[in-house]
C-alpha cells in the first residue's frame, strides 16, 4: 500500500535539536568537497607528474531495493553526476596517494591489480580525486573499483577495449572480496554502465537485459540479472543529504545477514522490499514520479524496520519531506546519506542543510566509467 507524506511523518523518529547542532559541519570541512580523496603532493618516489592512464566512474544512488538486492530481490539505481577519478603513473613501488599499497587497507585495488596486471607487475603510483564522500551509501568503493579496473584493463590490453560486462564482473568480484563474500553487483554495474540500472533475480520485461551476475556467498549461490533502463525524461532531481556519519557497507550487510540467520521469518521483510521495488520500477517506466516518490518512502519504512536507519538519517529525511516527492536512506544505512526526489532542489537542499546535513544535487542518470585524457 502506498503511504501519504503525512502518514510517513507520523512514523518518523522524533527530532532532537541537540542532535542537529552536534552534527553541524565546520566551515573548514565545508570548504573542500574533495578533501577525503586528496592525495599528497606528487614526487619522484610516488610517480611521474604525467600519469600513464586515468579513468573516472560515477557514484550511484539506489532508489529502491538496497539490502534486499543481496538476496536476489530487484533494485533500481541511478548514476550520479559526482565522480571519482584515478590516475596511474610508473613509480618505485606500489602506492595509493602516497601510502604503500596494502591488501588489508586497499583490498579492491590489490584484487584488480592481481587480476589485470599480475602481482609482480611493474609498480605504479595511484592518485585518487573526486567528490563522492566515502562510507555514505553513494558507491564510492564501487566507483573506485570501476575506475581502477578500467585503468588497469587499459594498461593490460592496450588498444583492445574491455566490455562493460567484463569490467563490471571484475569490479563486482573485487567488491565481494572486500565485503566478506557478500556484495550485490548493483553499485559496480551502475558505476560501469551509467544511466539507470535495474538488478533482479530474474530477467525483467522492463528495460534492456545486459548480463547475468553470479556469486558464491556464505548463504549460498546468488544470481542476478542486470538491466539498463531509459525512463521518460522529467524535471526532477535527486538531493542527497549526508549525515557525516561513516557507515561501512560490509558492517551493515553483515548485520542484516546475522538478523536473518537468527530469525528466518524476517525474510518476509526482504520480500516486501522486493515488492515495493517492482512497484517503483513500474512507476519509473511510466514517468509517474509522484508514484516513484511514494515507493521510495515506503521502501524507507521497511529498511528502518530492518534496523539499518539511524537518528541522523531520520532527522534529514523529516526535514526534506515537505518539499519532496519521496525520501529514503540510500545505500547500506547506519549513517551515510538519504535521498530526496524533488522538483525543487534548492528548497529541499536548504531544508536538509538547516537540519545539519551536507547536500549534493544530481539529475537522474549520468555517464558511466570512462578513460580520461592524461
């Protein structure tokens, strides 16, 4: 059943003024959106000034189906305007922004290096820049895997182009290795493909089927079908509100897995998220963005029931509701970001910022991974 905005408001957590004041970002933090990805200054030990290859990939925002997608239910994600860029140059030893490359600190990069170049390949200095905040539910890790994979595949294959299928599979494999064997291909497929991506446990009639993904997880073999989608254009925007609370995806995914293992009856909540996702997908295809917004809000209630929301997320969600078509957490939850679908991004952004959040605005659907000029 679709819910009204007023009904959702009544279900939201109470707002604590002190909580908002506690999370106000300092002017120094607000002054530099790329601060988290800045590397140290380059020198001879870290790599040449001119990189050999560079690539970039977008972040992503899940409109429907996070967490449930790990268990084969459908999900819909869009590529954001915000991107990460990586540049690789020859060096005396492998490094990432001046720090030595380490399997525990950089599992995605090590996995992709070994896959495309080999463990004994000539060392490279890797520099990362971008405007996707880490541990915020916007796919910074997948974006990094997609961009690193594209750059290393180019180094390995030269002029031979690597298909999106192969690159997406490699990035997904890297993500799974870093997340204790549990990762849906949602984030990596969206970063590679761009636009709007639908993931499901079966081939959907909606959209263009792209490829199949399989993964052996601690819970058993998982299979997903990846689709591309081209919804009708509309003057709607995504406003993303960052709580400033870091919430690693692997921790949240493991928490949900543990809850389901302790109480298998809770799988019904996962199935309900899948039902809402299909309803939202149908609305998206019709271009009915009011219905898309309702489905987003309903999806959030189910995610909150799973225990993956937080007081900080709920405060920003409540602030954005009056000016939005729909609101929800996006990504793993526990902190990170919420997203509002709105026709008035300025008003929605201001409301979120007044509640203590930090905002990003994006249109729906943007270019996927690409090589950059060096």
